[in-house]
């Protein structure tokens, strides 16, 4: 068995401990200690069946014993005590969605500042420069949003 090899600069590497560790690691991988049988999954299937059975039985019982009195007044949509007016599929201004998306976008970017603030001293000058670059890009995006007039309401 080869116990070592000489590298180009004359250092000898001993292969014996490495090969012994590799063999023990491969023997652990080849051992079949984690073989699961289909019977091991029976408790999971029992719980899944009970949960689905409870849902189905509850829905059937409530529909069978519940009141079945329909009228125009009972079937009328009701929202917070205000009578419904118009169609529920009325178009909504895109401004609402843009403001919501921009809020989430800038909120998530600001979250990245907390780990930086906690590790400020350990990051040093390189971390400071990276945060200045990050803040510059963040403010450039905010400037672009303002210039496009996304936040202006009519």
C-alpha cells in the first residue's frame, strides 16, 4: 500500500488516514440503516384519512341539517352594513396596485439594512462602501418612481 506521495515542491502527503476515513465514510453510506417499509407510513395515512373524513362529514352534515329558506333578501350580497351598489367587477385604478407593489419592494429592501446595522463594525470600510452603493441604487429607484409620477394621486 502506498503511504504517501511527493508533491512538486518536495512535501510528502500521507494518504493512509485519508483512505481510512474515506472507507469508513463509504461504509456508512452503503449501510442500509434507513430503509423504510410501506407499513411505516400507516400512521400518516390514518391521520390524513381522519382529517379528510372529518372535513367531508362536517360539510355533509351542515348541508343536510342546515336551513334551506331562500329569499331575495337573504341571497342579497351584504358587505359591512352598506347596501351593495353596482357590479363587483368594476375596474380599479392601477395606482392602488402600483403603490402596494412599491411599498413591498422598498420595504423588503429596507429589511436588508438591519443585518448591516447589527454587523456595522465587523464589516469595516468594505461593508460601508457596499451599503452606500446599495442605498444609492435604492434612492435611484425611488427617484425614478417619483419622476414617473407613480405616487401622484388625481
